[in-house]
C-alpha cells in the first residue's frame, strides 16, 4: 500500500472510542483518529501502541491494524513510522518521537503539558526540543483550526459579519486545560493574540473533568486589538457547552452547542426606542455547519506538512502559547486576580 507509514500511540477515546458514539456520528463523519486513518489515502496505517490489552484488541479487531502491542520499540521496529499520531495523555511523547528516526511529521493531542507541570519542565518543552532538533513539523489537534466555517470566519468572515468586536463572552467546562484550552485557542484563531490574562474568581478543582488536577475559574483575556473576552466555567455534570458569543459593532455571532451551531444576529432598528438600533437576538440565521470533515482536513494538512508543501494550521508553538495563557490565568488567581501581561 502507498501512503505515509503511520503509528498511533495511545488508543483510547479520541483515537477510536468516540467513533462509537451514535450521537456524535450524526455530526462528525470522522469523530476519531481511527476513522480518518481508515479512510485517508495519504496514510498507510500500520501500527498502534497502547499498554491496554483491550485497546490493542480494538485496533486489531475493529480497525484491522497489522502491528498492535504494548512495547513501543517493538512496534516502531515493525512499522518504521513516517507519521506519529500521539493520542495518549501528555507524559512520554518526546521520548516516543525520539525513538522514531524516520518521522516526517507528528500530530499530537492537546494539552501538551499535564496541569501543574509548568511550561519549562513539562512534556511540551521536551517535545518542542526533540522536534526542533530534527526540524520535524508538529500539528496539535485543536480541530476547530481545520474547520472550513471557522477558517472562513478567521480569514475575515467574522469582521464582514459583525464588524469590530465590542464584547466577547465564552463558556467552557470539564477543565481549563481541557476545554478551556480549546476555547482560548479558538478565540486566538478568531480575534488574534492575547496580551493580558486575569482571573476573575477562585481557582477550583474541575469536578468530574477527564484530566486529573484540572482547574475551573472565570477569567478575562485582553486581545492585542483591544477587545476583552470573559469566560466562565460550567459544571458538565449538569450539562455541556463550549461556546462563544461575539457582539460586534455591526452584528452578533454566537457559536454554541460546542461548535455545532453558529448563528448570526443582524443589527436592525431598535424595536422599543425610536432612532436607536439593536441586535435582533430573536432573529438569527444559522451559518452552514462544516464540522463533519474537520478532523479529516487536519490530516490533509498533516500530509501536506509532511511533504513540505504546507505550514501546520495548528502548530506546536501556537498550542504552547495557549498553555502559557492558562499558566498566566492560574498565576493571576494565585495573586488575587492580578493582571498578567503576556507581551
Ligand atoms: N482534540 C480533542 O478534541 C480531544 C478530545 C478528547 C481527548 N483529547 C486529548 O487526547 C488525549 C487522550 O484522551 P482520551 O480521551 O482518548 O483518553 P483515554 O484515556 O480514553 O485514552 C488514552 C489511551 O492512552 C493509553 N496510554 C496511556 N499512556 C500511554 C503511553 N505512554 N503509551 C501508549 N499509550 C498510552 C491508555 O492506555 C489509553 O488507552 C488527552 O490528552 C486528551 O486531552 C483531545
């Protein structure tokens, strides 16, 4: 078979399990890495490494992967990977990359560091060092960066629809390092770089979150162009949302239901006050949803990056910036809400 010889390290939910969620399948044609790798002609999926026997059996039996096991070196020797998909939680990723001499590109899951390990000592810094030494391109799976609608919004569509942002609100849950990171990354994609971060409330344990030790707190981000976004955590044991609400000087854009629904609300004459305007928040139109193939498109970008014909849409440096912002938010909470400059 032609295609880039590919090895997946870590074969749990995001690598495979999410494909089995029937509700998710209604919206996402490719809900897991496995779903893309089984379909994408640019990749020759040869191996899976996971210490868990059930995960190995899933790779072998569900997906027909030829080389599956728990011993990284043994599977690397069989696969000689050109592409590594690092889909285990942070910890040993730099070591895994160092053990694969034939790599052309890497796709890694966020976050890059375990909460509390710090930017300098965490896995992210080690991964950056080993990849920089070999000039290896790295993509981090912030999937919204590969979504067609969100790319169009970031490339000028947002300004066209709503003008300059005046007020920005966001909701996240299941942890600051987890979905908080997604939201920070998405905001940077749409609004540009963050110049300051500030905690707006106490730093609490994110109860029920998948990353041990992850935090929940409300916070504010100031963007270089001026707007301020305030974000607040929700308890996902009640209900889920990862959403944004952007009030521009010419309209309002809401991205809700965790990215599945994007609505545009027009600026019109004020219905209650003569001579004034309003946003018709009861008259939104829905923009076309394009999440179905966003993970597939991330792999398109991965293949092109490996061939040297494209730049990563979601590069390692950008993902490290998200985590630097998260550290600043936590530092602000520890300093009683002191504003943290990021420039
Ligand atoms: N981009 C996204 O939208 C998204 C969505 C879900 C999860 N994630 C991220 O993906 C990562 C994995 O999350 P998950 O929900 O799939 O977790 P999971 O617990 O379902 O699966 C992780 C798998 O990795 C294996 N593993 C652990 N250490 C390993 C090692 N050293 N080598 C090989 N395998 C190892 C485990 O046995 C397990 O099978 C996390 O960092 C998570 O934050 C990202």
